[in-house]
């Protein structure tokens, strides 16, 4: 559904008994910032459970929960929180979890995007939502997930796994990493990077991507003028950023900017601009079939040769690798 050009995404969070609060609060905080940072999409969040009040893993009650809907709307997102292991050992709780798995089996549609956090993968696996898919969970739950979901491919030692519209994370704080990845895919890496910066965390990615996002390189400092320069470059990497123009943004002399930039970021101004352009080129590669000359032009490089030369300084693999990985 669209409202004024904004895509509205129904986003449901399933709260099981003894839910881990960070599994809910971390990803949903990313969602909150995503709604504030851009206008292309808007998440409409609802919290559902088998009862109006659930006790969390730390004993704090979670109230105001909606009853489980008969069905999820078209193109909905469903986040399934993890819970403490003691849930498995209480007959009443086990019955409730079985009821949740039964609800998942009939409520989740082929177009539903499922996002499991930590041991939430066990509920998803019990409902068959990972059958024929790759997935992961907390290291303590790997064997249980393999037993519960024998038709899935359970990956170990992964922050998170994406397989079509099925997402799963290893546990606790990795739910934040996963949600940043989802937001990056739905909006842009720059939006996800700004959210990560606001939350004072690193933006980590999947598969062959680097663990620390290039968008956050050199941001671990407190100098406001340097942050102003970085924000402008990040927003428009392909722009013709002369040292004179950036010095005006910082309200510093060119010499003073150059010294402060290297002092606070560890790299030169031109190296930072080129890094942002290479990262932009990677995103274009992953989402288009443009040739290298066109990509170089869109990313702000003088030529494909110039792009390749700078590319080699920041990437272990050639451009063709990243086009194939995301295609």
C-alpha cells in the first residue's frame, strides 16, 4: 500500500513467552529510525502474541499486545523474537509455543517476509517456514534447529542469513545487524549507515561483504566540522568535491581541513571521497547491469580505468565478483 508516494509496510512482531527484550527492542529501534530517516518506505508496527501480556526473559511484563490475526496482510513483514531456553521445559509454555507454530503455518503467506531473531528460528522452523531454505540461529540452538527443521540448511558461525524472503540471525545483538541489512536493501546503504551511526554501532554485512561497512569508515570521532564534511560526501559521493568546496562546508582553511581530517579519521580527504565513490560503485554494480564506464561516471570517477585503480585499493575481489554475488 502506498500513501503519497511512500510504501507502507505492515510490520508485525510476534512476542513469545519469556521473550528476549533485546530481540525486540534492538531491531524495532532500527525500524523507528528508518521511518525518521527517509520517506520511500514506512513501517507500520504492531505487536502480537497469544495473550495480552507476556513476561519477558528478565521478568518485565510486555503489555498491550494484540491477538494473533487470522491472516497476515499482503506483503507483510513478520519478526519472530527469541526467548529463554526454560520455555521449552514448562508444559503450559510449550503448549503456547505449539499454538504459535500452528498459527505461523496458516498465517504466513508466500509473500510474507519472515525475520527470526536468535531462538525465534526454532518457532519458524517448527512451523516449516525454513523448509528448503538456508537459516541460522544462536549457537546454543543450532542442534535443536536441525532437529526441528530437518528440511532446512542450518548455517553455523553466521551473523545472519538471507534466503529469499526468509531472514534469520544468530542471536541477541545480531538482530540489529540483520535489521540494518534489511533496511539497507529496502532503502539504501547510506540510510542504514546513518542509523548505525545514531545507534553508535558498526554496520556489519553478510557473505563476502566486509564486516565493517565502508560507509562508517573514519566516523569514530567527535569533531563536528569533519562530520559535516563526511555527511555531505556520503549524501552525494559522485559530486565534484574539491578541497576548496569541502573546506567551505567545514568553515576551515583547506590546509587546516586536510590536517584535521587525517588526524580524526586516519585517512586523507581525497582518499575518503574515493572510498565513498567505490562503495557507491559497488551498490550500483549489485543492482544494475550497467557497464563499467557508466558505473564510473555515476559514481564520480573520471573513467572506468580510474575506478578500477581506486577499486583495487579497497576491495579484495574484482568488480565482477560483487555483481555476481548480489545478482
